[in-house]
């Protein structure tokens, strides 16, 4: 019963996603649970080296989480043959260059979405990784959310009959930064720095829709910048050059119509920050991050339009919770464990860079649809696998 060490170069871990989801909730959590149990009794133990620009931030993180190694020299880290995985959660525009260097150094690649800001670059990264014979993966965390795992279970049970439509509501109010600090980094609102809600969120809708409902064949998208001026981390006003809301409709191959509203300028009157309603001939469901409720055909109240009398029906009654029937791990951690097993044991891992490239493609076509004010078809990407 031996411990097998697996060395991971983690870049961008001083950021919001890097620290909270990837370092603390995933790698530190895996280390705290004693690693990943392998068949035969061995244990796989991640050994990260944290890479970034700020010595102070890196030192603070390593001390807080019991990690031994940090560095401000990415090239030196890539040159170390003992660390076989490169992970990237830097700001989006920096990702492609770093991944190219990591592939050239023979590292397996795991990274945040979007993997690039344009489809050609995204596809090039996937093909480059394949040619180099390294393993690769992209974060598709929403698939591992308890609410969406339950929704998948409802779909697989045949509950819906024929699925007709999907409506997604995502968003919350991101403070402008003047009288309350913003909850998101300012680069999110600058197009020239890789910002924009379409680039950020449409890649999530791509894998959610294609994994749960089928291949996306068309897109129509209207973006906008509702809040034209914000205040950054230094208290300086800046012009928002990127879209902060997107109203997008997707056609799915089997006739399902999906519409997603994504906004950082909306106040929440929902149970969760993401809500996905699915309507089918035999039943409907509303899934969020953690919960999923269903209403079947026989539980559907007879709604009658009559504004002259107070509403006689409480429409939230007659919905039932889908039970957990198990425990759910943090979604980022669950996917990390699968990727580490993929590298160590050669187990299958379908969320690869080609899948990441499909997300970039859909975001790019959504932006084009908005610019040209028209529907666009989604061509199949060379080398990609169908979900
Ligand atoms: N999967 C998800 O749900 C999800 C959610 C939010 C963000 N993201 C993605 O994660 C990535 C990071 O987003 P975030 O919100 O954590 O951003 P952030 O601004 O909080 O962190 C960015 C990281 O990149 C580093 N960085 C920025 N500029 C750099 C430079 N010039 N040189 C070296 N390092 C630099 C920062 O130090 C930091 O570690 C983005 O690509 C974003 O799209 C994914």
C-alpha cells in the first residue's frame, strides 16, 4: 500500500476561482481526506506547486493550507519533470500562451473555461495536446452540481415524456463598485482584457445543454452593457467595454428550444442564482445549483387567466423535491478527482479541450449573432466528440 505522488503546477491560484474552488475546495480537500484511493490499495496524493506573480500571496496560501512549494518562475516549474500536470486558472486572455508552453514541456493539461477567447486558438490547443500525446481536460463544473445531477436523473428516468423547452435564468446584481465593492473582478467588464458575460457564461450553457439535451444546432443572441461605468479594485472609475447581460436562444437537434438569460445586472427573485426550467409533455422540472423540483402531468393545476379575481392557485404547491439519494461532493473537486484518475490510471475523461473548444465556438457565434443581428448555425468542430 504505497502513496503515489502526482505533481501539479497550479497557475492562477491567487485568483477567485483558483483559491476557493481549485486550491481549497479541491486539491487541499483531496489532500486532507488522505488522497484518492486507487485500485489495489495504493493512494494517489496531489503535490501542488503554486505559481504566480506575488511572493506574498503565494507564501500566505502555502502557509494557510499546509503546502510546501510555491514559485514565481513558471518556466522553471515547467522544466521540472517531476511535476506532470499543468493547471491554469489565470485570467482568460493569458491561458492559451501558458497552455502552449506547458504542452511543449510535455505536461498534461487541466484548465478553467473558456480555454481561449477564439475558436481557432481553442481548437489549436486541443490538437496540439493530442499531437504531443498529453492528457487534457477543461473544467465543466456545472455538470457536477447537485441540482443538475438530479435533473439528469429525472431526464434519464423518462419522466418528461418529450422535452419541449428549457429556460435558464442566471445572474445576480454585481455592485458597481462605488458605494459597495464589486463581487467580481473588474477585468470581467473590459472586453480588451477578456471580459464579457457572453464569453464567460455561454461556454457553460454549451456543455450543460449538449450533455443534458442534445447537440446545439443554432444560436441567436442579444448582448448589451446595462451598466456603462464601474469602479475598479483601486477605486478608479472605468468604462465597461464588455457585455454584462446576454439574452440568448439555442436550437437543439431534436427540436428542443432553450433560452438563457444571463445577467450581472439583475436582482434575484428566484430560489437560486441559476434556475433551469424544463417542460415536457408528461412533466416539468426546475433545477438550481442544489435543488431540483418536479411537477408531473397529473399534478398540473388547471390555470385559468382571470385578472379580475385574486389568484386562486398557489403555483409553487404541487411540485415535489427530487431526493438527494446520496451525498454530493463539491463539483470542482469531483471533476479534479476524475482528471487525476484519468492521468494516473488512464480512466476515461470526456471533458477534454475539444469539449472546451465547443464552448468557445458557441460563445464566438453568439457574439457574431449579436453583431450581425441574425440566427447562426453551429458547425460541428473538427476532432470533437459528440456529447
Ligand atoms: N468555472 C467557473 O464557474 C468559473 C467562474 C468564474 C471564473 N472562471 C474562470 O476562471 C478564470 C479566472 O477567473 P477569476 O474570477 O478567478 O479571476 P481573478 O481575477 O480573481 O484571478 C485571475 C488570476 O490570474 C492571475 N493573473 C492575472 N493577470 C496576470 C498576469 N498579467 N500575469 C500573471 N498572472 C495573472 C491573477 O494573479 C489571479 O491568480 C477565468 O478564465 C474565468 O473565466 C470560471
